[in-house]
């Protein structure tokens, strides 16, 4: 994984493109149903787009119907949760612990029924709502 000290914001902006850069480094949100991993069912590890840290396993991914990739849990120790009171809402922001890039938010509102079924067959209890542009899937 990339050491955050080695990240050059100008180079990063050029390599990510303005949309992904705005989400990852300026805490933006991609449009719902626009991301390439919304309905992805491939097995593998989802890594941070900026630093390459493995963040989420496809085992915990579920199709919540919200328009963003949803995970029941993060790989232990890889993300940091921060209180976010912007836009008149009380939310919990999810950030890459290694490089500080914004990933999305985590909610308790898991849908009922088959939309809560994880790819490994378990039932989700949390909804890590993560922007596709923040992730790179390493297929196994
Ligand atoms: Zn990162």
C-alpha cells in the first residue's frame, strides 16, 4: 500500500480524474446507480483506489437497492469512522485509515428480506454505503 506521505495531490488528481478525486479527497458522493460496482457480484477484495489497502471483502457485499455498493462490514482495522454533521444530517463517515481518503458513510438501515443477504449467504446488519469510484476490486 502507498504511504500517505508519498501522495502528491496534483498527481493524484491527474490520475484519478476530477470526479473520483472530488469524492475521495473532497468528500463528495457519486450519483446513485452510476458506479461500476453497484451490482457487482464478483469475488475478491475491494481496495482503496488511492493507496491500495484492502478494505472490504466481497463476502460481505449485498445488493441493498440504494444505488451504491453496500457492505455489511469492513476488514478489521482498515477503516476509520468519523462523526459527520454536515448538510443538516447526523451521519458516520467512513474513511480509509491508511490514507484518509473518503469512502462513504455507514448506516443501520439495512433493508429487510433478500436485499439484506450478503454474497456469502449471511444477513447484513450494517450498511457501509461506499462510492464505487473509491474502490478497486481485486478479483480472486
Ligand atoms: Zn487509502
